[in-house]
């Protein structure tokens, strides 16, 4: 067998594979012999049919099957031997027809396209500058944090009549066009937080309601988007999108939060007994708390944004045409041209990030140890259970971590978390990063772009 490579450009190459009889004859003959041993034909004893009869019926499909195996094996061996870094797998070239006679086989010639991985340059110039957005700890932020502490440590009381900041707990009943309960319609026990309503007219209409009152409302007016509406009514996101009915909301309870006073009692609950004894020192402590929190938030958002911005800055070229054809050929469900063009940029950026990670791991000789996997697995699983108020510790957490790492897919996912962290840590000193103080609102806009 002979394989010849012709580089089309830096990212694409053509492999011409010539298969000769010596490459396939023995394999095909052995399979046909096995077929003959187990064959049964009228007029012949089992296994005694003429080979000519066996060849006539089976030679072509057996040859085609073995040819695919031979070519696959030899292409993989060639790529390994030549140390070619390729993306995807070789695909048959569409502009060149294969040559060879399947009925009277001799030499066969096949042509394949390969996409070559781009060279990743890890030398970044002075223009590689990136911004780390940090929320500014100002009087407004401190005041908002204190207000939050006062609310968290406040008291909740039952009320008979609602004010514009109360929480209404009640029952939703779907109505028909006549305003009557819809038979088999949606019903749900849920609540409406009046102070968070964006529609001030609805807020005004519900202010003053009493326990036992009911109101006809459009549920979209008392929720924030389809996801929130779905949770409120206990329905799917799709149902929430198509929902047009009004609902009756019957008030069962009215809850009122009375914020705690900003005094020694609050300071002790937030910081510990007698840590501070005046408002000025309390505000300084809150400022320190905010600085630590904002710095963690800034680092989290920066690391996500940094990956996106760095990939864009590096402008890594890809064999786009090849990759699009490869995706089409290997996708379980055929993609339309429109779908492919829409999804390809995200796929290409994901592959660019994988290539950059591989380059950094190789350049810095970064590795993931079994101990690191175990520690990370415990951290991930512990955090998952903690958010549901179910802390895991000790032997139980150890067992959960071991079970997770025994699953190949979960093990890869946890390894990917460690790899990304190590790669970003390694990349940061290679570029210039400057902090920029921004308002909470502006930071939220930056954060929203990387979720």
C-alpha cells in the first residue's frame, strides 16, 4: 500500500491511498474460505460448494468491507508515523472519484481530505491586554449590603391587609374566556412578592387586598419571564410560553418582613458578639466583606470572559470548509446549511479552546493527579448537596466521590474542571491584565454575557 500526501495549504492536505492486491487478497480469501466451510447449497454437501460460486456471491461485498478496514488501519498508522496533528478524521474527497474494478479487482486508488490542526503560538505580545471588572465598593454598595443584612435578620409577621412591600401567599386557578374556573385547568399554590413587581399598576391594584380576597390577573404580569412563570404555576417552560389565560388568585396569607434595626443586635448577628460596637466600624467590616465577595465574583467572571476574549485575540485559523463537511458527515441528524452556519462558530471556538489547552498542558508539562481528581470530586459533590441544604462530610462524601470517579464520563468532566483552572492560571501571567472598577449594574451586564 502506498499513501501520498499533498499539502493544499497550512490547514488542509490531500492523502492519495493506493491499495494493491497484495494488501487485500489474503484477508479476502480467508473470509471466503470460512464462508465456504459453513455454506449450504442445493446439490452440494455442506462446505463443499465450488469457490467460484462463493466468490460470485460474496467476493465484492467482502472486498468492500475489508477495503474499508484496511484503509482505516493504514491511514491511522500513517498519521501516527508522520506525527500529523489532525482535526476530526479523514473524509473521502468529493471532487475525485475512486478508481478500481470491484468485479475484477486489481489496484484501487482513493483520495481523502484531512484538516490539519493550526500551530498555537504561545508568545503573546504587548497588545495582549485584558480587563478584569471589579465592582466598586462605594457608599451605595455598603448601604445595599446593610439593607440586605437588616432584611435577612428581620422578623416576619402575619397581616390582614397588604402594603406594597408584602408577600401574598395564595392559590392560582386558571379561568376560561367567561372568567369561570377552567375544567381540568392549571391550579397552583404559590406567592406574589409585591415589592418586586415591575408592573406598578398591578402592584397598586394588589396593594390593599385582604386575606380571603381574590383578583383576576394575567400571570405574565406577576412573574419575570417564562422560567419564573413556569415555577410559579408548576408548568413547563413550553407551557408557560404559550399560556394566554387569565387566572384567579385567592389570597390565603399575607406576610410582612420588618427589617432589623441597625444596632448592636444586628452587628452581633452578622459579625459575632462584640466584634464591633458602633455603626462606623460595622460599615468598615461590611466594606471588607464586600471587597472579598466582589473580588471572588470578579475572578469568576473574568476567568470565563478571559477564555472568550483570548480566543478572539489569538484569531486561530481553522480548516473551516473541511470541518463543516466533517460535521455534516458525522452528525447523527442531518443539519441544514442554515443550522450548520449558525452552530459552527461555537463549535469552532470550542475546538480552538481545546487546542489552546492542549498546547499549554504540553508547554508547561501540566498534569492532573489522582489526588487532585479526588479533592475536586469532593468539592463539586459537596457544593451540589450544600445548595439543597444537605451537607455531606466524612466517609459519605468519600464514597460519593469514589463512585463519581468510577464513571468515565463524570471523571472526564471533573478532570476538565481542573485542566481549565490550571490552563487559565498558566495563561494569566503571559498577558497583561488590569482591574477596572465598575458599578454593580455594569458588572451584571458583563457577567450576563459569559453565562
